DNA sequence: TATGAATATGAGAACGATATCATAATATGA
DNA sequence: TCATATTATGATATCGTTCTCATATTCATA
C-alpha cells in the first residue's frame, strides 16, 4: 500500500492524501473518503520515504559506556520513557567503555540519520570535543559537565565534599578509593570533593591514602588491600562507587575488620547492592532515572525549537546514611 | 554530497559510482578516480535513500520488558555485540512489563521497517501469537520457548528440577516462592521443575507451600512472610529469581532464622547480588549474555539467508552452590 | 572468424513520500 | 460589489539512492 493507491481508491490526488496525513487543508467530504480507505486498507506511510523527503528520522542515538550497569540502565530507562512518549525511537550504542567506539558511533549516527544524540560518556578527549564541535545535530551530554554544551550531570563534587566531611567527623584517618581522574565526573569530581573536605577540616593527606580502582567489585577489594597495607591504622574509606565500596567491605571483613566499628565505609550511587551488603552502605543517591528524562527533554527542546541554545543542568543529590558509616 | 556530485567530479555516471559502492563491475581506472573523489569529499551515501530503494534498514528492533534488570541488560549486551559487528543497529524498546506495549512496539517496528526483531517477553497472549503469525520480518524470541518460532531460551524446567532435587535432599519441608505462571519460563517452567522434583522424591506438597511473588526484592520478603506463617516448620525456600531469594533471606534473618542452618534458600539467575548477600546465594547460572549473542546470530542467519527456517535453541545452565544452601 | 560469456558503462525508471506552485472556489470585510 | 483572504485541489518536481535495460568492449573457445 502506497500513498498513490490510497489516492486512487479515494479518488483524490496523492497530494491531498499527504495533506490529510499532515493536517493540511482537506474538505470534509474528501477527508472522510480518505479516512475510510485508509481504515479499510490499513495503510501506513513508509517511514523511509518520509525520512528521505523530510530529512527527519525521529531516531535518537544514545551512546552509553556499558549497558549492564545499574546507574546507566536507570538513565536509559528515563530516556526511553520520554522519547517514546514523543514518538521518537532510541538507537542504542554500547561502547563497552571504549572511547574509540564512542567516536565511531558519533560518526555513524551522524552519517546515518539520527535527529539527535544523547552521549553518556566517561572520558572526554580532545577528539571528542572536536567531533562534537561541528556536529550537525543536537547533542546532549549525560553524566558529565562539558562547558558550552547541553548537559545533564550530577553534582559529584559537592556530594563528595559533603559526604567526605561527614566521614571526617567520625574518622581519624580517612582514605579514598576512586577511579581514573580522566573521568571528570566520577574520577576527578569525587576525588576533588574528598580532598577539599580534608583541607576544610584542616586534615592533611598523603598520596598513599588514595587508591585507584575501576568500576568492578573486585577492584574495590584490591584497592582496600593496598590502602590497608599503606595505612594499617585507617578507620574510614570513601569509595567513588557503590561497587568499589562493596569490594572494600568484602575485603575488610575478610581481614577481620568490623564495619563500621573498625572502619567506616561509604560509596556513591545508591545502587541495589547498597541495601543488600552487610552492613548496609552509606551512599549518595543520585537521580539517575530523572537525569535521563531531563536529558531527553532537553534534547526534545533543542529539536523542536523550544530552545535553540544549550543549557547546563546540574542535578541534586541526597546522602543516605546507613550502617556502614554509623 | 550526493552520488550525483561524486559522479560528476569523477566524470563517470551515477550508476558506476553505485556499482563502485556495491562491488559491481568497475574498471580499475574509474575505480581509482571514484575512490579519490570519495576520499577527498568525505562522501557518505544517504542511508535514508538506500533504505527507501533497497527496502533494507539494517535496523533490528529489540523489545525488552525492563532495562534496569541485570539479566536483561546482560542479554542486550550480547545482542549489541553481535549486531554491531555485522553493521546492524539496535532499536531499543522498553515495555516496562506491559504486554500491550509489546504489541504496540511490534507493530511500530513493522511499520518502521526494521529488518528483524528480537523479542524478549515474559507473558505471551493469543494476541501476541496472532501478531507474530503474519509478521513480515524475522523474529527471534529470547527467553521464552514458543513452538514453531525461532527462539533462544533457558532450560528453566530442568534447572529448577535439578536444583529442587538437591534442596529436597537437605530439607524436610521445602517451599517455593515463584512468579506468575503466565510467564511460561520463569513462572511455569521453574514451578513445574520444583513440583516434579517433589514428586520424584516421593514428597507431597500443598498449595500453601507455594507463594507468588513478583520480580522485586520486596515481594520476596512478603512471600517469605506468607510461607513462614503457613509453615512455621519450613526449612527451605526455593525462589524463582535471585531478587526474590534476597528478599526471602532478608526477611528470614529479620525473624531470627539462621541461614542455612534453620532455612536453606536458593535462587535463579546468578546476578550480582548472589555473591553479596549473606550468606552467598546458591543459584543457577544462566548464560544470559551468550543467549543474547545466540539470538542475534540466529536472527542474522535468518536475515542473510543462511537459514530460512526457524530453530529452537535451549541453553545449558550451571548450578552454583554457595552458603545459603550448604 | 564467428559465437557466446564475461566485463564495463550509462540512461532512465523506480522507491514512496512531501514541497512547491498554480489555480479555483468560497468566505470575509470595506 | 469588488478586493482580498482563506480554503481546497492537483500537477509536477524532488529527496538520493539502486535497479533494469540497452549497448559496447574484451576475451576465450569452437
């Protein structure tokens, strides 16, 4: 079924059918004839033809570093809700934490047809900036702050600083298990918050109080081992993610430490495991799903001309104190 | 940049450029000219025009019930790996466990002319079968068995039967916390495995030994409460998912029960929490990521004509015994 | 040296919609 | 009543590819 056949059956011109479909002028008489024919035939306009002609695809490219992560899948959930409500579809690209893949998909999406892109990256290189600079369609960055670009991100710095301050009150020697500072948000932001809180509390710190982990539980165990080796007297570890914190807790318990009596631990993200690990984990709740929704809305504004200029949205947070730091 | 401009610059016909792009006959001389022009201009064929002309979109629709679930995101990860390797893109639809949404997306995808669909559903109604019956593009069902259709699914029944048999050896009164039997795989399959294991072991069972939960941890707690009320002497609970099992464990511990000494517990799925909850959870490891990969490969076979007929693939499993049932 | 494959090329149609333009009919206002 | 919006319609061009077909050239084979 094509628009031509509909036109023939309804005894009108192809143009009139198109107008019917796109709310143009159509007399009641012909409108009814067309409606009937479309209903009988179950006609659906070819979206490919529409895409070619209108240069709009109603597809949004979503680039994420890892699909099987609670924080990210929550964001994707939020994005998906908003987009589908507005009749857009979601083209998903999973980069498996490979920045090269991010660039590849940015290019692929541009060439291919998306109306806009939501990029949830971790590490931004100069290459990224360059590709983003003259990108033909609107892009919203999710989870990272990037000056001059539309972005939705968490207040990692303040959250870390506040949580660290609370931890400092209860500890004599607080250590930090973070991730690479190439990751501006989770790496740099949370570390800086920790450092500034130490400074504000008049507490010095040494390089050896900071361990670098990755995003897995296992790396948290390794980090805890390193920290404990360098500082056998440590009585607190602030971890850049809940998964790291879980690894830290597992290792500390293995070593016979009691939590929180001997060592207080906290994480970030308020993922599912925070309420399951024992003791329950003190952590920072970020509004990931809402962030995804906001990013999608921001992109829609950009697409539908409500706003032609970028906006930067910093999301709030909530510290959740549980057994691991009491 | 269009193919016409490339043709003009390379001083050949549009058809020759098209042949160059689609490995048709082109002389070395012209081939080189075209190559050079394309390189200089950075020309990329319009995928919309290609879609319209070839009636292929290189898009695969993926319908899932919930994005922020460990099992599902692992499957999506597997799908994504395979598809992107073959130059297909993934159109994601998240139904939030709403079967109506599934139908909606099946229709939407068909209209949008995806090349194929991977459907990871939980509940199949007659409506589903009817829509699938005369679906114009290949569909692979993931996670459920559907006779006569390409599908990749877990051996829920055997896994449940085997795990239940092991649990029965160590318990006098084993209960079951499952999900709705409308879900053939997780609901019906795992329950039936449990029942048949009871029968094989010469153990009767009463209706009240079976509680119905949903997919959340909280529902596991409720289920445990019901079961414990009906059977204060229970010494084992087999749970249809890890999350339910975690809820069960949390509730039992709250009630002062020791695990596994007083009550043995096991789950299904081997999700992250299984290794974090205390005691660690005995569970069934399913190869979710591999299932996703297999489903994607199956679809590609269907698409690329390697196989024109459906295949049914039942995946193996591995029982992982941990502290909760020892 | 005919004969037929295999190789090579371009003109023009087709895919299925929307956009532009010309034009007619009707409604509105001074 | 006349000028001017507003409503209504269809013919035709266009989006950027690939497909079909006609035709020409080269090469191996009988």
